[in-house]
C-alpha cells in the first residue's frame, strides 16, 4: 500500500484556510498555472494537515474538511475550492461566458477560440462541418480554405475584394487537370 499522500491547506494571513487539497510530492507548493488557487507566497502559510495517507484516505479527509469549512462558490463557506473534494477535478463548476456578438454561452476554454474578438456575430458553422461547396465558383474544400478563399471572399463573387484574382492553389488545380481557368 502506497502511503505517500497528504492533505494540505493554504492559509490566509488571519490563519483561516482558503484552500484544502490532497497532494503527493511537491503538489502543495506548485499548483498548475491555469488553476485559480495559487499557493501563498509565504510558504509558512502552507500547512500539511495529515501525512502518510493512502490515496483513498487522503481523498476522504479532503472531502470531510471541505464539507466542514464550506465553499465560497456554493455559498456554504470560506474555501475557494471548486469541488467537494475526493474526486480530483471531476465535480468542478465552470462558469459559462456569454458572447456579446452572437449571444451564445460557452465555457472559458472555447470562448477565446470561437467568440469574443474571433466571433463573426454568428458562430461560423463552416469550421464545424466537413467540406463545403462555394456557391460562386463551385469548388469544394474544407473549413479553413473555404473561409479564406470562398463564400464572401470568392474570386468569382462580384462583390468580393478578390474578384477576378484566382488563388494560387486553385490555379494549380486547373493546371493539373488540363483545364482552363474559368473567366468571370
């Protein structure tokens, strides 16, 4: 049986805990960067509550202590923990962010990728599905090239800034197929 786990707490300056966790090795002193709970700069405010526990015992003690002190996000106590403990990150509560341009909710991990400054007002469905066929030139391609060269930016679209300018990758298609480039 591996009894190398421990339960630790991060203390505020007044001595009350603000985070309780289960760890092994240097976990109590080195949290991951994405984590909102950072260790206190003063390492004297990091305390090991109980050492030499099995993983199951450490999870159980962590769960018991979190229940005893309560969580801020659920309105039951003083801890910044985002789970009830005993389950790693399985019970985490992630806030949803609503995009101001399209009004859709997303989790923080996908918000920067699909919303905010990257949002076109409506979520770009072209990136989410397979090959698309351009209504202007009839060429079928995948999302990234479609967005870059077709649709509103197509070389055959009279309202496009690229009107009449055949992209290099399309020229090679016509050359390799022994076809002529269609005229606009």
